[in-house]
C-alpha cells in the first residue's frame, strides 16, 4: 500500500469517525432533557432525523474534498473507493427519500432542504439525478430547494433553474405559507454569514441589489407586485429590510472617501508648489529654468503635472461620492465605480509624486555623488509599496464585486443536464 493510498484511507476513516462521534455527542442532548410526554416525542424524532441528515450531507461534501486532494487524485484505488462511498450514500439517501414520500406523517423530508440551506450544490445535483421530483418538493413552509437557495443566497443552486427548461416558470411562481414568492424571499436581508462573503457594507448592499435584480428579471411581471400576508410587495419588503444596511454602507464608503480625499489634497498641494520651485532654479537674466534643456528635466515636469492632474481627479471623484444621494440603485454601479476611480487615481498620483521627487535629485546631482539620488529613489518606492499593501485588497474587492458579479448568475457550464429538458 502506497503512502498516498494509506493517507487517503486514514482521512476517510477519520472523517467517518468524527461524524459518528458528533452524532453520538449531539444526540445525548435529546436524551438528557426532561421527561417528554409520549404524544410530543414525534417532534424530538424529527430533530434527531435533522441532526443525522446534516451529518450525511456533510460527509458527502467532505468526501468530495478528499477526492480533490493531490495525494488522493494520484491513487486510483482510493479514488474508486471514494466514488463507491458517494454512490452508496446517494443510494441510501434515495431510499430514505422514497420512504419519506410514502410515510410523510412518520418521517420528516428534510434532506434536500438542509443541503440547499448549506449551499451543497454537488449533493443536490446527485440527488436530482436520482430523484428528479426533488425539484417540486416543498418543506413545511411550502418552499422548494430553489426558494431556500434564494433565501440563503446560494447562487450555485439557484443557477440550476436555468437548466430545467420551462419547468422553472412553475417553480418560481410558487408561494410559501406566508404568500411570499421568490422575489419576496430575496427581498429579505441575507444572514450575517452570507453577507460576510463580501467585504464592506456598501459592497454587501451591491450584492443584495444584484440578487434582487436577477430574481426580478426571471419573475413574470404579474408576480413582481404581488403582496404577501403582511401586505408588502417585494420592493417594499426589500426597502424595509435593507434600511440599516444602506446606512451602514453610506457611513463606510463616506469614511473611505473622506480619508482618501485628505491624502489626495495633500499631494495636490505638494506637487503644485513643486511646479514653481524647480530644482536648480531659474536663470536670473531671462527667468528660464537652468536645466530646461536636459531630458531628465522634462521627466520632472511631466511627472509633476501628471501627479497634479491625477490627485485633482481623485479629489473630485471622492467629492462626488460624499455628495451622492445614496439611493438604492447608486450602490450597484455608480458608487463602486467612483470608488475604484478615486483609489486608482490616488495611487497613480502618489507614484507620479515619488517619480517627481526622485528625478529632482538626479537633476541636482547629475555631475557628482550620483549614488545619492539612487539611494533616495529606492526609499521613495516605500510609500508606493505601502499604499499597495494597504489598499490593494480593497481595490480588488471592489473590482471583483462590480465586474465579477456579471458571471455570478447564468453560468456557461451546465452541471445538471447537458441540455435543458423539454417539457
């Protein structure tokens, strides 16, 4: 037996051992509770079923992760073992699901909905392959797996709607026990865990708006203004649920803009003054700069002008952010793009300012002690690197959230069917 072979089996053994221990430990909570009348034990049984179902879903998912491990990928025997385990789990789940369908009063049909809540797309795809009617099944709140996916913002499961053809029209029209359609569910604020996958309240609000827009476009116009039991349309529910997030997003983006604007203003002041205090000074007779014929002096002038223009652009951009109306739709593109422009021009203005600063020493020490401008230039790189380190993640997050979200829905790769089923 190879070392990778042995490691894979050890991981599988540890996986099952841990989950069995967890089931055993957590099930003790049910037995340690006070005496329960016999007529109320059905609810406790359902809770215990849910506990076991959650661990089954997790085992399936973690086997897939072990399968993707580099050591396991090189081991054909271990890979075959993992495939067998997944098929075995899928087979038993199918049998359990069929049993639930025949005895709904005795068993709780929770497996697909737990998987949907956890965002386990691979598990649901396998389950749909074996039990296609999973698409139509509803939980106790009369919600399908797609309603759950929208509620918990799992785009991988939601995107399966694009692969079931015209059947999606019947799914998205379904209303739950509170008369909420799918657009109502996306109108509710996402959980903290799902919001946390995007950094910053402003970008979180952007993601929420993109979700609402996506589901609204899929929804038939007649259902977009439907009211739930509380008498609220999806748009009214969205506005009410996201008031606090809008305030948080406004405060966050204003804080970033204010701090960056101060830096941009300082740079503009410095480079503006540098334009009139050029290295070497002016000729006393005609007022022309002494080193104006040197090519490096041209670099100084161009870099100084670029720094001034860029810092001014950055100031105006951040000013437009501070004076924005902060309406809901502003968080989709307007504010993120302004923030990207402001941060980018601020970075370029800092770089141009450091070039101006370094070149001025090359002009002064062009004849002797040339090592001085070289050393100064090396140190001048420090602020640029520091800015990149401090602001890189913010800029990348804004770019990814704004432009990467275009590929969030309607993926090109199909995972459920090779071609949409015809109905």
